[in-house]
C-alpha cells in the first residue's frame, strides 16, 4: 500500500467550468476564481465563478430533468449509483490526488477515508433506493388508505471545504436515490473534486440535468441558491454562523432545510480508562484532518488523578506526530486548507494564553514550502468559561481540563452551545451506557473516536444544527409523504 501511495503525485488540473444540464460551460459573466494548493500557497488552477444567472440556469436544468428521474424505478437508480461506486474505485488515484492538492489532506488519509467512504456512500444508498415505499393504513372509515413516499424535488446542496468528497456525497447520493435532482454548490476554496464527481456521475449514467454543479462564492452563488423559488429543499453543511444565516434565508420561502453545523466536542477520560488506547483516541480526535473536522474532539476532560500523567504523555506524543507535505505517505497532519483558517487558529492560541492557558506543546506555525501549516497544539489550565473552551477553533488545538466526578464531567462536556459529537473512555460498561445517554450530542463514541459508517446517522443538537446525514433516516429529508384515501 505504501508504494501505491508514493506513486500519487500532484496532478495537473485543467481550468474548471460549470456543469449544467449535462454540459460544461463558462459562467455567464466569464468570471474566474483561483484555486490554491494549501501545501505550497500556489495557484493550482481556476474555476468558473457562478452568479445568480448561472444558478438559475442550473435550477432550470434540474427542474426539467426531475420528472423523468423521479419516475425511474428504485432498481434503475440503484444500478446507476452502484456504477458510480465502481467508477470511484476505478479512478481512485485521480480522486486522491485532486482531493489532496485541493484541501491539503495527506494522500494516505484521502485514500483510506475520503475516497473509500465516498464509494461506500453510493453503494449504501444504491441499496436503499429500492426500499423507499409507503404503507397501508387500516382506519375505521370504509376506505383503502395508504401513504406514498415521493421525491421532494430539486435539492440545493451547499457543502464545506474540509471533506468535499464525503460531505457532498452524503447529500447527493441519498437525494438521487430518492429520485430528486440536485444543484450542488461546493465550497469556494475546494471545488475540484465536485467537478470530477460530476464527470463520474455522468459517466455512470445519471441523466443530464439531474446533477448540476455551480462553483463560486457564497455571497453570490450561495445566496442565489438559497433564495431560488425553484429549489424545493436545502441541504447545508458549514459553520453555525453561516448556517444560521442560510436557514433564515431559506426560511423566508418556507423551504425545508437540514443543517449540519459546527461542533466543539469533548472526550471524557475516566480514571478506569485504558490509558494507551485513550491517548491514541484523544490525539486522533484533534489532529484528524488537521483539526478541520466538525466532529473532532478539541476538548479533553480527564479525571484529576490522571491529569498530570496524561499531559506528560501528550507533550511527547503530539510533538512526534508527522506534519508535512500531504503527498508524502508518512505525513499524518497536512496544512490548513487556507491561510485565513491558520490565522484564526493563531488568534485562538494567543487568546488562550491571555486567558491563563499554558502551551504544553506546539503553539506556532510551521514554515514549510510556503504552505499553511500549524503545529498540533495542547493547552492546559483554561477555565470552563474561556472563549477557547467555549468556541469552535477548527484547527489542530486540544484543550485539557480535569474533573473529579462523573456528574462534573458530564456538565463540562455539555457546557458549550454545541452538540454534534461527544466521547468517553472507560472500562465500565454500565458507565458507558449511563454517560452516553446523558451527553447532549448527535453521536457518542465510546473507547475510540470518529467511528463512522454510511449506515450510522449523525447530526447535531443545540447550535450544531438539525436533521441527520447518513443512515436510512436521511431519506426522510429527501422525500415527502402523501396520503391517499379511496372510499369503498
């Protein structure tokens, strides 16, 4: 596998166009946007900059294609989605290279997680495409009554920069499985894999207009998509701040919306935890994807009896995590996706020191090839009400706090506005169930972190959003129920 990873090199990427109605086209205003390699700070290529007129063309294409696609059988949609999965695996190296150069992800991570998971998502929803159905209802009225599950229409999918392949596929695959058309606006910083996936879906047999991709900025293309009267539903993943704005805008037209937003998860290490496994889980939870993971674990709550020992172990282990060129197969942590994201992390680390925090390791940028690198950082000594503890940093930064009792640990874990993920480390099975039930989060992991599968739903509570991704549950968001009652 190592030799295979080594064979992946930085790709040459042609300038990107919009994908509308099965055709590649320039934006109406002929605008272009630079796409930058985060590991070098250099421009990779450019993509078309869509405006409201381009979004309108994409929605029009989606509406024209929707009726015929909605009338295809679940079995036919399943065949196409399975072909998508096959093509993803066939073009694995290409997808790995594009995702890595666009986001700054290590190629080993892209291959094992991003590309592999994307193929699994399409396979999973290919299976579920054949199971969408209504139910007969027995009622006292003399009638034959039943429900139908029908596709909702044209879906506007807006996705973030950190997991472009996975987070777009977690919307597009179930939407198509249910018979919807999609207009996808990827993040302005990381649009390349969305364009490559449009090519793959077209090759797999997705009809023209069923998937449309418009690249561009949020203030123009994103806003136009949210407000377009031809969009029947919005599926959004992004920050809580932008999500609040997007939900309000979509709400003006009473569009149904699913929101997968920010997180600030805590991992609780109890006194009976397997410390070797716990430390590995803690490090993975905050350095995974350079900390740019809404379900990451940037807060460590450790029992007071273990606090000093854990800090000592983390100081050595985190300093030894390989940071560097994402195309080096030995790299574990790559660059931040953009300079502004690194600057935000630097601001939070300075704030932590002002708030009384102590830098255990890291706390500085790494100058490497002009890229946006930041050393994984561990901070101790912060209070619960510290902004650095309360707010989402979205970078490779871990805060460490101690607790004495189970009740205190749960209160601390639940003590932020977020509720996307949470975790705990314990050998006590009863405690695992008891604490998991009390944590305010959409998903709770026990004795590991980031155990995800397309069959397991995830999503937020509180300011981490509403609605679910993954699992059969997500199909409820992409279908509408119609009741039919026939008098007898």
